[in-house]
C-alpha cells in the first residue's frame, strides 16, 4: 500500500456518496436474510460506482455490496494507472449502521492506496441519521495485504505456473 494522501471530500461529494449507497441498497437481492446493503465508491477521477448485495440459496456463493461495487472497477480499469479509491459508502437498514464484513474489509484493503481510506456507514435513517466514518486502517488493523507478499523473503521461490504450463 503506497499510503497515498487522500483529499477530503466536499459536502457535495459526501452527500452524493451517501445517496448513491442508499439508492444501491434498494437494488439488493436478499430473499433469505432480507438484510439489504448498498455500496458506493468514489474514485479519484470523480466517477462513482455502486453495488448491492446479492444472495443465493447456497449462502457462501453470494456477493456483498462492497465487493460488487469494487470488482467491476478493478476488472475494467487499466493498471497500473487505475484511479485511486477516495471513499466508500455503505448503507444498511439498521441502527447503528453496519460496517463492512471481514471479507469486504480485506477486499477493500487490497485496493486501498492509503490506510486512511474513509468508509462512511449509513443506517436506517440514511443521511438524516447517524453516519459513522472509519478508515480501513481502523476497521482492519494489522492487516495482511500486497505489501506483505512483497516483503516475503521467499518470494523468489514461488512457483511460476504460467512458465510450467508453457513447457
């Protein structure tokens, strides 16, 4: 993680981030738990991306709203010039607001360029209710990420599967 300095969000950006997460929540497919989650992601290029949780009968096969919003960004953006994630909004129907699950925290951490990446959590009253702001560093202390793999003294011993398949 490069620890990019993130510029604070303007009031307009923060309002839009929250509204988009709340709107995305309405698109959740959760017939088993009825626990709706919407997420919005603001990138450094000024674009917003949204996602909603999608449940299926085989429980672990579903996807959380946060990963639903981030995965298409990663899949469609050129690397290494992918825009920086500036902020994430997560909306639920409960009070106090719910935070991203452990799997989503790890997923967010993978693509965060700063431990200070803000995550705004909106509860049942949306922007008019309690909004909790925490950073990915606060939500996932002592995290494991790409930098840990690069620090691995045995990384040169990793198997190059592509090379093996070519032979």
